[in-house]
C-alpha cells in the first residue's frame, strides 16, 4: 500500500472545502483577532470637535436631499412617459378594433 505525501493530503483537503471556506479561509483562520481600545479608537475616531461633526452631518443631509430630489424628478419623468405610452397604446387599440379582418 502506497503512502500519501503531506502535499497530496493537503490538496485533497482543499478540494473538499466548500466555496465559502475557499473564499473566506478555513476554520480558525476566520476568527476575528482581539483589538485593544487604542486600535479601535484610532480606527473609528474622526474628530472630537462637535462643530465639525455637525457640519459633516449637515453636508451628508444636503447630499441625501439632492439625491432624493433627483430620484423624485426621474420618477415624475417615468410617470409622464408611462402615461404617454398608455394613451398611445389605447389609441392604437381603438384603431385596430375598428378595422375589419380583411383590412389588417
């Protein structure tokens, strides 16, 4: 009976893994590492100044309002186009209903 090398065993294990394991890693490798308070504060700290936080929130609010305005305009345009299409389709249907079968 032939023995398998560790390389062959590892390659077979990789083949047996699911798609999620291949993408994210295997088992213990996906566990989050612990971070200390200093690392967390350094990553998520933006500014301690209240006025700059308020200004940033205001800018984001203005951007959202602009986006909603654009979406509202697009919605109104689509509504108008759909009404035009519906009236054109009804007009075409009336014309076709008036025709006789030999005129088609």
